[in-house]
């Protein structure tokens, strides 16, 4: 395996990362979208990536594999920024991101259930699943346009990339506040509109939605005095309203936990507060290193870094539709960084920014008053 193929296979591993995603709205009308990226490693080429307007890319095939499909050549109408890789050369592969129109979204692992058609519907553009985030951010201004494009203009097709078709599904949100989930199953493509604003991994969105019916007792208010036989029991602790809230890291449990928190947690008065609070909420579903042991590490390449025998939350990101800021932090470096897309719009070539995974600490010893 040569170096370029090894780097591409590291990227394909990242496309199979388990994740949690949440849409969020602040009191002043700001719209945020955040996600955890949960895996046992990350490709060395995965960085915060800026894709300019006018960027040429392809919906099918890669320069690396020598199988570019000329008829799927596209040009980006909108600039975008997100975490992804340029290793495929012909098409930037974004795991999540936002564009200059405020469209935000990303892909999440959809093991067992994802199924894509063998060929495109007549009159539509064939699109490999790993390129959907890039394609949507480059060509669509809203979730409405994403939904319409998937229904009328493009077909997700099971064309392998280096022999693999990653099993993924997607969540998108925008400045209207609507969130949609996109899933391609054996019975076809499904676009779920006006969702609860949360998505994790398998099973599909309808199952997760129905599963919420198992938790009608959850509420932020504590339960009061209880009567058991002749005894009256006075509460002696807080938090009883959420008794039974799942606390493990399985996909169904993370979905319920995030749906409850999204419904009841304080969302913040403005962007700065909202971003801070959304990172805190995402932390409640984050995988601690060592808590989710793997039965096998998967295919490891020389271009994977941080490889461990556990799934953990490699990074978390929060996106703001209004300011066009892409915020992120990593497992080992909780300092929040951001790139502001509006300041990059005049750029005419892709740019990348390191994730910054080394720990940083702020020494304030000399600042006492």
C-alpha cells in the first residue's frame, strides 16, 4: 500500500466514526449545531478545512483511484468550513461543516442499516455517500434545498471508495431552526423533517423517536414527598426528576439523554453563552477514554494518530449559522478555538487548520489581586 492510499484509508476510517449531533437555538435567535466525533483514532490529514467558492470537485470517483467520473464535475457556489481532509485531492471530504448561507450539518455512523442504490435514478447526479456533506454545503443554502436536491437532483449510490461504502446517515440544520435527518435504507431514501433536533447512530431516526415514549417520567423538576405504606419519605437530594435517564454510551441512550437535555437545558442568551452551554451539553454524551472498549481496533494505517483500544470523543465542534464561526475542542485540549468563515470568503484555494490536540494550561499564578 503506497503512502497516498494509506492516507486515504485513514480518512475512510474516520467516515465510520460514531457520533452525536444536536441543533440548538439561543434566546436572541442564534442557531447552533454541534457534534461529538467518537472513534478510537483520527487520520493525520483530518483538519479544520476551508473550501472556497468556485472549488471544482466531483460527486463520484477520486483522482487518487484514477476513476473520476467527468459527468459528475461540480463547482462550489458557496464557501464552507468544517473538519475533513484533502487527501483525495479531487474532492474535499468534510465530516461536518457550515457554509456562508448558514447551512450546517454532518454525517454520523449508521452501521447495519445504511443501504444505497446500485445506480442513480434517471436524470439525477450520482453521488457517493462520503461526499454528501461537501456537496450539500457547496450547492445548497438551506435544509429546504437539501431536501429538494435529494428528492429531485441527486442519487446516493453504492459506488465503493477504495473498496468500501461507508454506512452513514446525516443531519442538517439552518437559520430557520429546522433540523432534518437523511437516511438511505433498504426501502429507499428517507428525509425526516422538523425532527426533535438530535441524532446519534443506529438504529434509524423513526426508532429513536418512538423510543422516547419509554421515558414519559423524565422532567427537570424534582419529585416531592413519597408515601410508602405508612411512611412519608421526604426528598433528601436533587435530580429525581431525571431518574431513569440513560447514562451509558450506546446510541439509543445518547439519543434519549441529548433529547432530554435539548428540551430542558438552558440554551444561553447569545452566541458566546450558547456555544459554551452546547459544548457542556455535548460533554454529557462524550465517551471517556477507557470506558468503551473495542473488540478489535479496525484497520489501522501509518497515517492514523491517537490509536487506542477504546472509542472516545476525539473532538467536539459547535457551528453558528449567523456568525459563520466553526468552534471546536479536542479530547486532550479543552481550549475552544474557532475559525470565522466570513473572514475567509475572499480566499480562492482550500486552507487547513490543525486541530491542536496537545494539552494547554493557563497559568494565572501571577495575576492574584
